[in-house]
C-alpha cells in the first residue's frame, strides 16, 4: 500500500540469500535500493543500487548509510 525506497537485509538467511531476495524484488521494482549486512566475506554480486555493511555495526553506521542513500528528510526515522 505504501512506497518502499530501501530494503535492509542480511546476505545469509535461512530460506534464500539476500541477493536472491534482491533479484526477485528488482523484477518488479528495478529502482529499489538495498543495504546488505553480513558478518562474512561477501563474494556475491550485490547488483545495482546496493551497498554492503559489515557486522558488527552500530546504530550510527546504519543511520549514516541510510542518510547517504536516501538523504535527510522530514519524517525519516533516524
């Protein structure tokens, strides 16, 4: 019902990899942006509009990256 500008997902998940999730979502939403989070060395191609944050990260790391991607704005949760 609403607009999604950014997806934050882990690279390693039980059912499917984060990169597979991104591939599926990009079929419908090609401009969707992604932040992948991982505690492992990532060799996967993350695709367009995607960045990687290494675990362990602190809240400010995530806030900074979201702001870099979306820009500051009213109503944004920071």
